[in-house]
């Protein structure tokens, strides 16, 4: 069985090369589309995750203070537009904290400020590149439940995220206490 093989040393034809490169181009284009959409989805999910983290931290602080608010005075909690030196600086809330000290939450330069005996601000690094664009606190019912709505925006990507939370002010128990929760303008001193 001695077969003779015919040796073909001619190589590839130009048509075969063109078809090969065309197929490789189609496959590479498909891979590029898949990779770019994966990167886009990853960045959107990461942005949403950071925005949730920042907004939940801010909402925890505001809700924790308001839940323990003290029903002192005729206007124990006032939620509405905040006026500082006659200028409307956005939504806010004024209340008496758990120790009966007058306190306020408002937004200044995109950062949450709690004004009381000692002013409180969360460290700028904790905002992860986000700033508060709007804060609205309003009464949800005729009793003691408030709704806090925060809108934050990423300074680099312009990604905007809105989060909300309802909080019951547990020290406000009677009709007389409920009347001390009002919605009107807040004048900061």
C-alpha cells in the first residue's frame, strides 16, 4: 500500500484570506458590542449602588433624629422651605431633638447640615461624589408620620437618584401632639 500523496504547496488563496479576515472582523465587532454593553451596565449598577448607600446613610440620620423628636412647644416639628438670610435654600425641617434642644436639617452646598447646639455635617468623602439636589420633608397623615424624599446627583456622571423613607415620630402620641407638626417656611437664624 504505497500511496502517493500529491503535495500542495501553493498556500492560501486571496479569496480565502479575505473571507477569514471578514469573519474575524464580524466576530470582533460582536465581542466589542458585548464588552461595551457589559461595561455600561456595570457602571450603571455601581452608580446605583453608591447612590443607594449615600442616600440610605443620609436618610438614616434624618429619620433617626425625627423619630425621637420631642413634642415641645406649639411648633415641635416644622417641615417646609428653608429660608436662610431671606434666601430660599430648599426643603428642610426644624424640630426639638430627644433632649429638647432646637435643631434643624437643611441642605447647604449639596451637603446635609444639622444645626443644633453643635452643627453636624457628614464628611465629604462619605458622599462618594454625590451631592443632594433636593430634600423634601412632608407630613404623610394627620398623625405623626413624615415622609423624607432625597434626590442626589453624581458630580462626574450626572446620574440622579431619588430615595424616600417614612418615619413615625414615636413621642407624638395624642391629637394635641399631632397638631404640633406643621408644614410651613422655616427661618434659620
